[in-house]
């Protein structure tokens, strides 16, 4: 790699200049974010105060408004004006008629639609915030109070905050940029070799190593890079070996699954596996045939009780319907629970909990055996003997 003759074209200059530029951007963003946070805090505090004023106005004016006591309403407004920066009051009845006012009401201009947000007023640099509150009693509106509140102090605080923050930002950017520039120039003395090796490593040459043996920070970085490269190379080899072993296990697992599926599908006993959340995870063709279900209907993932309701239609007795898929009927010596179907067939139900290698229960295995022939043979033998 040829080092450029002009300083402004060198990697050192680009790296340091980029770092300084990033520093400027981050400091600017940080200052802007700080200004926004402080301004939002001032606005939230002021909005809380406005809500308190609205409640106070509603509480103090609702009784005189109901009684139409204009004199008392005027006294309340006269006493309240100029307190806590309140500029004026204009009070209307429910019909929109002016009934009382106080303070510099000319600022209001008799515009009943004025209702500005605090944030927009501060951003626009206004001195007066125009707002209003409904005077309600038991949910009924008796009038509306429009008022103006001075926000000049908030505007001044915002202006001073911006000026101070900008001054701090400029000073911080100058000193931090200068320090970062000098530090970066010193640290990048031997960065060329590290950059070249990094490019080779990124291109796929995992054997690339840094030859810098200096004892400064770049030397430590080179040593760390070499250690990282060795570790990464080893882990990639281990990962490849592990992936190969997993692929082999996957093939074996798929083969075992195919054998098990084939075995379950040719069994004459009906098989149903129920998960812990009482949903169907597996069933074999014998189960579908035994309970006269539609072979094309896939019930995997459906709730057990849905299939249970379909099966109940072909059971002969209510006792059998209640015992169907009921874990309360535990296996008694392997005999299970016997059902009689409406077509005369006899089916035995057995259920077994299924556990994993750590003895955690995975669900329930239901086995159904058609014993119609055995029962008929037993009856015929009993009649003979």
C-alpha cells in the first residue's frame, strides 16, 4: 500500500478528521437533546400548573355560575387577576354571552375559539398563553372561562438555555476536537499494517496476522487482533465439525422418525398424543378409522375437546361419553376403560403420561384397541360352556 504524499489524502488524516467530525455531530446532538429535555420538563411542569388552575377555576366558579351570581363571579375574577402571572379573565355563560371579565381583556379580542398549546406558544416566542376551561357542575356545563397567563419567564429561560448550551457546545467541540486530533495523530502511527491485515482477513485469508511488535497501544491492538484471529479460526473449524456432526445426527433422526411413523401408521390400535396445553400433536390412521373421522381432516394443533365432541356422537352411553379422553379414569392394571359404540363395536381406552429424559412430562399418550372380536368370541364360548 503506497502512502499518499499529500497529508490530506493520508489514512491518518481521514481517520482523525472523521473522528473529529463524529465528535462534533455527537456533541451537537447531545446539546440539542439536553435542551429538548429541559424544555420538555419546563413544559410538563407548566402544563401541570395549568391543569391545577383549571381545577381551581372550576371549583371556585361553579357555585356562583349555578346561582347566576354575577357580582360574586366578578369579585373572584378581580381578585385572581395578576396572581401567578394571570393576565386576564373573560367569562361566558352556557349561551356564549359575556357575563364577567377582568384584567387586560383586550388581549383576548373576544375570540371564543382561542385555545393554544403551551409548547406552541413557547416555540413561537409569545408572552401570553391563551386558554380556556369549561365550568361544569355534575357533568353539566354552565359556562366557559377564557384566560391568559404570562409565559414570558419560560420564553426567557428557553432563550438563556439555548445560548448557554450553544456556548458550552462550541467550547466543548473546540477542546475535545483538538484533543481528539492530537491523540488520533499519535495513535495512528503504525495503523497501516493493521489496516492491510484487516482487509486480508476480511477477504477470507484467516491466516493473515499483524507483524507489528511495538510496545505501544497499536502493538497491543495488533497482539489482540492476532489472538482474535487465532480464536476465530479455531471456532470456525469447531463450528464446521459441529455442523457436520449435527447433519449426521439429523439424518439419523429423520430416519428414525420415518421408521416410527411407518410403524405407527400400520398399527391396528389407534394412537393419539395430547400436549400439555391439551392440543393434538399426533394421531395415526387407525385412530381415524376407529372413530369414523374424516381421513382428509387434519386435526394436528386443534384442541382435544373438538375431536372429543365428534367422537361422542358414536358412543352408546352417557357414561362412555363422560369417560372419553378423561384422565380421571386411570389405567387399572392395564385394563383401561371400555366403550361400546352405537354400531356394537367395543373399544378399550388407555392413557399413559409421556416424559422426557429429565422426567419432565410432555403430554399424554392415548391408545385405543378394538376388542369387538374378542368380546364376541368370549360370549360365544360362554354360551357353549
